């Protein structure tokens, strides 16, 4: 039976209006519509109304207080209202900071509602991509935005560029009543998680699951089972979650990838998910797909 997707950054309610994106005049009208709601980002951080626990939506008229070339993208429509986002990073200081607070996107997971978080995740992803793709990878010439932000084009040759999505498989290996958790060198102390890796050219998702776990911890997996996915805008990953059966217990670490790994009994994991505090072992926050894979396995 399919599992409903509980992950953060999912459930985006916007209609992205793909069929209208070729009409640049129409796009301009949407971006300036008086009824529009505009999210403001400064160096990757969204402007939040912390008291009301929601994004601080501004009228597109506020764009006049920002540099004329500030990237402004159309996200989509909801209830006949156009939603957009603007990158105010080039403005002096932190514009509109008297109205709200700029908060790192990772820290908004426990603050914002599901739909607001999904919209801001889309916006952060797109604005970051535009910031990093100002020049054509083919010709080296400047590119310009098209379709309200859904692509960029190098005008002289017509070379088009589209936002990148980097697929990552993340898997919870299980054997009998235990699951295998690992920690990378960059993790907070004593935090253990599911194991993940980028999909390489020419392999399927299932092949990536098996290869990554064999490389990282020396465990052979069979029967990878897809559970759900999660857009992960840090900066442009699509996390694709699996549970798979481990064929043995012995762990052989690749120390360049994994600092430590351990088998955790299901009851032990259930206690941690339920809020038990331990100094030697803790699990990712609820907004992480790794945590949700653990929740699924414990319930099963």
C-alpha cells in the first residue's frame, strides 16, 4: 500500500502555469499584479513573520524598494492569486527587516505550515539556481531569465538552460528487527541517519541504492522498496527514499564517507522517535526524509 508523503517541502499547492510560460508579457503582468504575494529572500534566507508563523508576503509594489535587476520569479497561482519570489541579496543591508525576520530555510521546518514551507522551498531552489547560472556553460556568455524563471537562455545562440535536479537515493537497510544507521563526518555529534548517495550516470535508482550501501558500509542489499521522495532545496536535490533488506550483519566502513555505523533494534529506535534522550545516539529531525523512513519502518 502506498505511504502518504509526510515529508517537509512536499504538498506545494501552486499551479505552476506551464502552459502560459511562453507569454512574456503575461508573465510581466503576473509579477506586477496588485493582488500578488511576493516572498523576499536575502542570501538564501526567507523573510518570515515569526509571530504569525508564516512567510511575510509583500505586495509586488515593494519591488520598487529593491535594485531594478533583483531576480524576480513567478512561482505559480493559488486561488487566482499570483505568487512570486525575489532575491534581495544585492540590496544594501537587509531590506524590509523592520517588518519581519530573515530565517535560514532549514530552521523554518518547525515554524511554518506544510504548504508555506513547500512554496518557500520551491522559491529558494529556483533563486539559488538563477544566482549560480548567470553564464552559459556552452559559450560562456551571459544568460537571461525566461518564462518567469523556469529557464534561462543565452540570446546569441539560443542555448537554453533549465533548473537542475540532483537525484539522491536514501535507504534504510533492515535485517530482522534491526536497521542500520550511519553518520557522516559532517554530522552533529552522535546523530545517526539513513544512508544516502547521488545517482550516477547510467544507473537505475535501485542500482544506486545497492552500490552506495556496498561502498559505504560493505553491506549487500536486496529488494529495495521505494517508499516516498522529498524535494530538498539545499541546494537542488531530490531525495528518493527506500527500505531494503540487508543480507549480512558485518559492517565494513569507507572512512572517507562514513565515520561510524551501527545496528539499532526496532524497539530502541521507537523510543528515540518517541522522544527518548540519549547522549550516544539521536536521530534526525522530523523534517528530514531519513526520520520519516524510520517512522515508516517502526510502524510496519
